C-alpha cells in the first residue's frame, strides 16, 4: 500500500516534512522554521511555542512548595531595589536564549552531517529518467525557471541548487514539475534526487546552468526557430501603425488559452494604450519593434542588406530605448529584451548594435519559397499582387508545414500582424482552425521566451 503524504498548507503540490509544533499545520522544506530542535511554520509560531514552554517551566518551578516561596520572599525583602532583581532575571533570560540558539545550531549541524553521510543507492538500478526542461548546459537570461521531467510514481523528488535544498514534491502520473525556481547569479549546479518507499536515494539528473547578463555573442544571433525536438510553435504578431485586427486576435487567443509574443512599435503603444494594456493583462509577451518602424537597410532600394545611411549605433539604441520607455509609461512594466527589425531588415552590424543595447533579434522561420516560410504575408491587401495569399492558403500552409521534414513544424516561429488593409478574407479569422489543427497534431503554442528557454 502506498504511503499517504501530507502536503504543505502553503504549497499544496509539495510534500510536507512535518507539522508545526504550535498550530499543527503541515509544512514543506521551503516553509519550515526550526528552533530549539522543533519544527514551526513561522517565526511567530516559534516565538509562541518557545514562550509557552518557558511559562510551563516557570510554572513547574513554582510548585516546588512553600519553602521555595518563603525563600523567595525572604530574598525579596532583603533586596535594596526591585531593579536589581529585574536585571538579574533579564540576564538569566539572555543566558537561556543564548543556550537555546546554540543548541539549535548544534542540531542543524548534526542533521546536515547525517544528510551528507547518507549513502545514495545505485542510480543505474532505476529506469532512465527523462528531463524535459531545461536543457543541459547553456545560459539562461531570467532568474526564475521551471524544471520538469519523469520519475517513478509516488517517489519523493527533491531539487537542490549549489548544495542548498530548494524544494521537495511527490511525483504524480510519472511526472514532476518544479515551478518558479529562482537561480543564483553565476553558475548553478542543480541536482534532482528521488527517494523511494524503501528509503533509497537516487540521483536522477544533474544540470549546470549559468545565469547572468547574456554574452554579446549570444544576443547578436538571430533567433528564427526553436528546438526541433519539442512539438511547439510560437505565434508572433507585429504592431506597427494600425490595430484593426488586434481585439479579435486577442479574443481568439484568450478563448484558446494561448499566450503569444507581440512586437510593438513605440508609436503603436502611444496610439493604442488600451490595446497594449490588454495584451499585458492577458499574459502575453511584448517585444520591441523600434519606435517609428524605419528601414534599417538598403534592401528596398538595391536589394542588399547594407546598413542604411541614416542608421547608426546611436539611432538603433534610440529607437529601441524610446519604444521601451513608452511601454513602461503605459504599462508600468519592462519590455522583454527581444526585438524584431521592421521589414525584417538586418545585417551583422545592426544585430551587434542592438545586442550592445541589450536586445536579441527574433525573426521568423524561413525556407525555400513562400510555402516553407512562416511569414504569412497577411498584410498584403492587393489580390492582384504576386505575393497575395488567401486566408485559406495561409491556414493550409501552416498546417501543411507539420508534414514537412522529419520534425514538421516543431520550433516554428510564425509571423502575423495586428492590423490589415484587407476589406475581406481576413487571415486572422482562421486562427481558431489553425490552433485547433496544430493541437490535434500534438503541437502546443508557446511564447518566444519559452521557446528560447529550451534552446
């Protein structure tokens, strides 16, 4: 019969390590407060429990009988002032408190010694464990991550970072998930262990991650596709000058319970603050699309990605900084440190200038011809144009991409827009069909940041 575990009263998904000595609530490793060898759920309970113990002890001393009482009265009558006795009692209390703290430290050291000398079972004896997130090695650019993987049913899974226990939980359905794990700045040695019903400890996985300011070489790369080992796609929406499709797109994403990434210009944010607030309130990611959507290269004039004469390091920084400042003014939040160049016009120099400003570029998945490019060209309104495609063609292309190559659409970054000049046949109205079709094929829609985390 499987042992029934109690769960922490603050973290219902984490197994408790005991009950508070004062209020009786179950507490996990994150919430426990140890004092004088006892477990409490808070320092408030620890103080109450210690004070009650002191009163109980004092009450016991008072039962020693009349002789002690008479001796106390005799001493009291012979004291010159009451202050002397009060000072003596205070000194005694300080001494007792110091002894309790010393005892508590000795108990902690003893427990730590037991944990360090506990021999682990042979990990080779268990079935291979699959860690789904994050990937081994590499750098992460935010200090809170999720760690999930597979393990035997009902094993107790623990997570330690740099030798410090962070969280303990019970594996359910053959899976475990540690949410919102805070990383230390610099190198993080992560160890995931399991405790089975026999008390045997197994090391399931070790990870090494670095958290800190991303390297310039990392930021200067163009992100066009996520890991093809994960059945995920990222829908991205650019907001430049108009937003006549934004509300419908947000309604669809909300009904589908999908979070996406929006690249907004500073002018869009200034013109449509309520739309921007809604995007943020509904949990979507917002990246930078420059302030005024300028041409950054000469692609339009000579077909080459040469830096435009008016574009300098200072201009790139100003475009990005102004848009970010406007976003913070409207929402009170910081913009994600990702950006998308207007018209997709970039080169090595522009990527480097943006990286120096702290941004990484996000493009879209490309291939041979329109059929293999995830730029939907939904902004093209002229039906006579060679690059015009109907909403049905756009939907068929995205869903058909799932059959291309060995990994299909895994890791694909899809480009759409929040505004359109079309009078009919709107591509964004096909989003429910596209999202449902992808879901049926086993794909999930994620934000760019989530896709980058698994890079």
